[in-house]
C-alpha cells in the first residue's frame, strides 16, 4: 500500500501542531512560575498582559459566591452581614484559565457570617 505525499504532509503537520501545543503549555506554566516569584508589580502586570494576549486569563473572583469547584478556600473572615456569607472577600493567589480551561484555581478568603 502506497501512502500519498498529501497524507504524509498531513501527518507531519498534525505532529508539529501537537508539539507546538505542548510547548505552548510548557511556556504558560513557566510564565505562571515566574509570575508567582516576581517582586515587581510592573513585572506581574506585564506577564499577566502577555498571558491574556494568548488567551490565558487571570481569575480574581472578589465579590463572587464561593464555589469549591472553581475556587480554593485559603481562609475566612467574619462578617455581621448575612448576605455576604459565602462571598469571596479577596483573592489571595490569582488563578488562571486558558480559554476557559482551569489551569490554577484562585486561592481566596471567604466571608463567614457570625452566628448571633
């Protein structure tokens, strides 16, 4: 059985695409590693902008209802306001999603209503 040049070219392109996507994933992970260790707010901002430019969005769910499927609880803060119970008070560690695929859940502090 003879394989056409078009089929071989298609296989080569498919393998090249797989390799490029794997390399992209590695570079995104390297950027997240660098971002976590950056001391300069300007460097953090620049890395986040660069990631956003390729579809990797920062997740800061401040004010959203806590969702254990999408957020990691780092702690709680007491509140007297019962309507704030279970709401994200602040983001401790920024999360990231790559075109909707969660790469890292944000670590958040959640309001917890005090019992009267």
